């Protein structure tokens, strides 16, 4: 059945990274991303996707993430790799 | 990561389908034809030229691949990522375009689960010539698959995409930035399979006002054609006075640059001095070069020497090449060549006898006459006369918009009745041949 509340933001990390919303994983910190970075990435993805901007992985956001799409990232890198 | 915009330095680009889908219902020729038309979408409006080659050195190598295919962008089976292309550059993969062979590629299919190959190809070739993703919902460069985009032979890029590609390559010399490309003729281009019987790629719209029962906000002759404006819509008649479509078109989608919330226009006319088109709404006006608004508009109608309050009608009279503006029972005469109002105006008494004191709009027509519109009726003033012809007013709906008497009288009448009109004995002989209605439909 439909989720009753916002999903775990980490569920979307791989997707958000692949399409340019999150920087690639840092080799020092591994896969860890701050909650703030995740929220910003989700917000950017929602804006780019024409969704209501909530900053959380709500149902509409997850649905758009499941939509077939082009492999190329949406956003250019905003910061260089360390 | 998505790079900044890049572009090809050359204008002639070769392409080749290196590998075809392995388990697809689409034949090789259909795939090649779809690639041809998807590239043609871009070359129609830019100085780029694409030509198919047989060798292995094509600029744009097209492959249908599965899973990891050694380019850093592995596919993921049905759904998910469906295709990608490499941006222009010096790298050997630049321009290469890959489609996921695990997708169910379709063309003119009713299968909602399928992936329309033409729509995806147009998007990917956008990357191959330098476009990045864009958030605009109407854009073909939106990253998400949005379903089929209709007949490849009639596809017209969304405006956002045209502008972005023009920024990279400029406009193709033979193409007006505002012109809609002609439907391709099959004899010059690859053949595509026909649509199955009883199917249409474009659903019938049932929106907008009823042309047979409405009165119009504005009427204008533009480039020899007649335009009837009502609310957010307009109907268009060819130079031969044939209605282009029974369905109205949206003003904002055709005339680019008007405010998105504009719900109607007051008057429209084509300037004889430079053939630019002037739209009036309230105290403001916009000048269009073809379909695009000029920079710096809207401007106040005081530029014309008109007082606040707007205009009801505007037209250029062939007799003296002067422009006439009407508001309530007043009219002004303006010299578009000198860009100034003639002295002595406004005046209460019009030159033309037998026309109503207030107008919806007026226009010159190619028969030399001037036509005045008010409510559901119009008056004709022949060239070199100053009085409405006997027998007028007549019905706008019947004489211009292909409506029968019953349709024009009944507000609830539907356009669908047009086909049944001959059976009712209400036949418009001026537009009939051998008992059949003659229509010219462009879309």
C-alpha cells in the first residue's frame, strides 16, 4: 500500500547521485551524506522535476524517480571532487 | 557530470545505426527512418546537416545495447534509464547515442508500456548536438520520458528547445524562426509504417468557444489570411477563405511573448509599413515580427496618440494606406509610415455609412473591400465606396466560419454538425464542390 509518511531519504541517495543532485561519494567519508545535503538535493530534484517542493522523499518524488528517463545527469557539478 | 554547453564546430555530421534492437517489433528500416526523422527535427531549424553513412567513422554512432556496455552508463533493464548520448567534442564517443535494448521500443503504438523510439531519439540527439537537460515541462529535453510526441513527419519542437539550439548554432537560413515546418513528403524521405486504421495520434479537442455562436474580440487580415480572435483562441482562414481547422488554436501558443495570463485581445492589425503585427489589449500594445513579440513591448497606446481606455478596432484602409482606430463612437486616423496621428481626430462621424457606431473590429480583405464586424454580423464596404453594400449585415458564422443557420443560431451547437450540414439542406454553396464540403486542414 502507499507509504503513510516521508520515506527514508537514503533510499534516494543513489538516484540523486547518479543524476547530479548529490556530489559523488567522498572516498574518505564513504557513502555518508549529511541530512542537509540530502534535503537540498531532494529540493533541487523536485524543482527540476516540476514537483511541489517539500524537501522530503514523498510519494510524488519517489514516483518521479521511478519514471523512465535519460541516463545523463540533470545538473552540472557544483563542487569539485576533493 | 553534465558539462557546460558544447557544440560541433562542423555543420555536416554523419550518422549510422551500428546495432539494431534484437527483439523488437521494429524493423531495421523503420529504426533507420525514425533516426532520420529525429535528426531532421533539429536540422530543419539549424544550419546542421545530417547524412547517413555506412562506414565505421560516423560522428553519431547509434547502438542498441544492454546492461553494461563499457561507456560508464550501464543500462538497467526495462524502465529506469532508457537511453543516453554523448555531448559534442573531440572524444571518440562524442555524439554517440545509445538506446537500452531491454526497452520495448515502439512506434505509433497504443501500448502504454512501450517506449516511443522517435520521442526518445529526438531527446538524445538533442544531447548529441549539445543540449543539456532542462526543467521546462514542455521541453523535449526534460529528462523524463513523457510518452509519444505524435507523427514524426509533423513534429514541431517546443519553443524552449528551438531557442536553446539556436543559441548554439543559429537559425537555419531558409527557415523563419517562427514558421512551422511543412509536413515532410514521403518521396524525399524514408518511409514510415502507416497508422493502423481508425487510430489517430492526436486526440480531438473539445475546448474553446463555439465559433458558430460567438461574437469575436478581434478580426484581422495577416499575411493575406483572416484571423478571428475570441478569448484565448483564434480561428484562421486561408487566402481563399477556407477555414484551416474547425478547432480554434490558442493565441498564446502561436503568438509568442504575450503575457501568460492574457485572456483576450481587443484589436489586431498588420502594419502596411513593415508588415509587423500589432496587438492591442487595454492601454497597452505589442508589436510582433511574425509570431514573436519584439523587444521592449508592451508599450502604452499613447505612443499612437490614443487616449487611455483601449481600442475596439484597428485596421489599415487600402484606399489611403492609413490606419483607423475605433473606440465606442469615436475613430482616429493614424499614419503608420510617419508614425503619427493625423490632426483633427478623434471624430464622431465615420467615413463609412451603414456600419454600426461601435465595432468589435474591422479588416481589409484581398477583394479590396473593408469588412466591419459587430456581434454576430458583419458589413462589407466595397473598395472605392464609402457605404456598406446592400444585403448587409450578414452572419459571420455562416459566411466566414463554415457554420449552417442552425449552428449559428444555437449556442449549444457543436462543430461536429458541420459534416451533417449538407443533409439538412443548409448548404454553403460558396464552399462546396460536387455536393461535398471543401475544407483545407493543416493539422
